[in-house]
C-alpha cells in the first residue's frame, strides 16, 4: 500500500477514505455545492491537495448510480 500526502486547503475539506474493506479506491467528497441545470457543467473542488507519488496516477471516476441516473461524471 502506498502512503499519500494530503493537505487540506479548506477547513471543511473531508479526507478521502475507503467506504468498505477491499475497495480499490478512496471516496472523495465535494467541498462546494453546485446546482446544475440540464446540460450545464461545473468544476467542483474537494478542498484538498494530494501529492501523487512518482510512477502512480490519480483518477476521479463517477459513482455508477449517480452517473447512470443523473449523468454526473
């Protein structure tokens, strides 16, 4: 397991965590609220800075339920 260096950029930022034992990734929480109309897009911050170690990559993937039901990615 690798160790990530994470810095909170905002006091209300939530640190990433696995929801269940055996999860392949960590859950991220938004630190901002946006209401989107049909076809609108927004960049939503997490309030975090993460140092990705050399030789690794970080990806943000949509939650399948939200993506399918609401087209959120």
